[in-house]
């Protein structure tokens, strides 16, 4: 499910970034256009940051579950608690970006 989520995020966020930058013309920008350009850059950076943090925070959980299902390795509940805390960090970061 995480892989599907990441794929959907990449697809939808790519459309947002493309829409933001498709109409960008850098020839002789007015002050207002410079402001719009700054907002576009900020939105693009936010999208990349949110997507990267999502992938980084969910990757350990995916790896642990895949290893448990495909090998004879068993992990302690403490390891899963740490990994789930990292996942909750993702939610906290998302909450900060919406403010």
C-alpha cells in the first residue's frame, strides 16, 4: 500500500508542479511575476519535502514487514514501536506544513 501511495503522490504532485511551471516565462519579469515565481518555487520545494519525508518515514516499516514475511527473521515489539513512532513523525511534519 505504501508503494501505491508513493506512486499516487508522485503522479499527482507532478501534475501540480507541471501546472505551476508550464506557464512560466522568465523573459522580463515584473515585480508581481517575481512574486508568483517565488511562490511557485516554495510550493515545489514543499511538495518535494513532503514526498521525501513520507518515503523516508514509511520505508523502515515496509522493510521490516517484508523481511518478516519473506525470511525467518522476527523483530521485537520495541523495534516496531520505534518504527511506528517514526511514522507518526511523518504526520507531525505534515501538520506543520499545513499551518
